[in-house]
């Protein structure tokens, strides 16, 4: 039986690119998303006999458990890789975003990932060499103005990765994350002109979805806990750890803060 990968937020963008990357390697691919039509279309592209697809709200744990159980059954009892990719973001000042959207951001970006860990763990314990990859962010290296709550959720994902990489090691499960800069996806490009200007000030779009898919493949086959998207993010992580005040000063002109 081929190896299997379960991907959240797989209908488009990074999730779809990761699905295509793993499908090329012969994986049986689980495609889940709120957009049922989108994952069904992608399954048709990849080959219905090589895929499982389902509508999934990652904040609904009961639904997550069912989708995961159905996928593992279709995959012959294997769960080799979980990719926690589903996420939302709004690039704007804190005060201009509603409390409801902030709460939804926490629910999807953090609770959705926690639900993924819970749903996957029983099956991964039974699958030798299993790996969990979570989409984190460069905004997890230092709290990012204009992305405050999103940034906070990604800090939490980074912390979960660090903690569970140790807790799950005795089970033979690897836990890792990816920290890209801005990626050329609908989530970034749909934010509006003011957000585009802010993104440009912060270094611009740094990656394509295919770049991140390749990084996900490396994360599954490598041995690092954190996978920065590029050298700039890697440098930022080091500066944030050693000289947080310096990174804060470096960010101010990019954000138009004096």
C-alpha cells in the first residue's frame, strides 16, 4: 500500500500545491477543505483512485475525527503525513478588525491545528515514520503589526511544534513546521491595495505555492523542527532570539512606524 498524506485547506493555493507534490511521489492524498467543490475538482485532476476528498471545517472536532477515520480507512489503515495547512488572515490594524474575525482566526489557525494533532495521533502511532507538518509563518519570529492576532496564532503553532516534537518522539512521530514569508496565494492577494503596499514594505511576496510544497516535502524527509522559507526568515529567527530589540528597530521603517 502506498504512503498517505492528509491535507487541510487543500482546495487551492499552498494546500493544492502540496497535494500535487505528494501525488507525484505516489502518495495516496487526502484532500479536505470547507470548499467541497474545490477538493472534488482537484481529486479529479489527480485521479479519483489516488485521492480521498471531503468537506471539512477544522474547528469542528467531531467532523475532523470522522473525516480522518474515513480517510485512513480509504488509505488502507495508514496515516504517514498530516499537513496542517488550513488558515485565515486579514492584514489590517488591530482596531479595524472585528472581535468576531479575531476569534475566528484563533479558532481556525490554532484550534484547527490542535484538532489535527488529536485526530491524527491514534493512527500515526500505528504508522512507522509518521510526520506532522504545520504551516507556520515568518510572523512567528516576532509579533507583526498589521497581523497581530494572526501572528499570535502562528507563535502558538510554533510552540506546539516545539513541544510536541518532544512529546511525540517516543511514538516515532516527527513534528515539524514551515515558516515562510508572504506567499503568492489568494489569501495574500485578496487583502486589498493598502495591504499590498504593506506587504511590499515588508519585503514583498517571497514564495510561490510550489516553493512551499517543495519545503513541505523536505520537512517530511528531513530532520529539522523548523523550516524557514528562505535565508531572510532564517536570519530573522536568529536575530529575534538573540537581539529582539534589533529586529523591532529593523521592522519599524518597513511598516512606516517612527
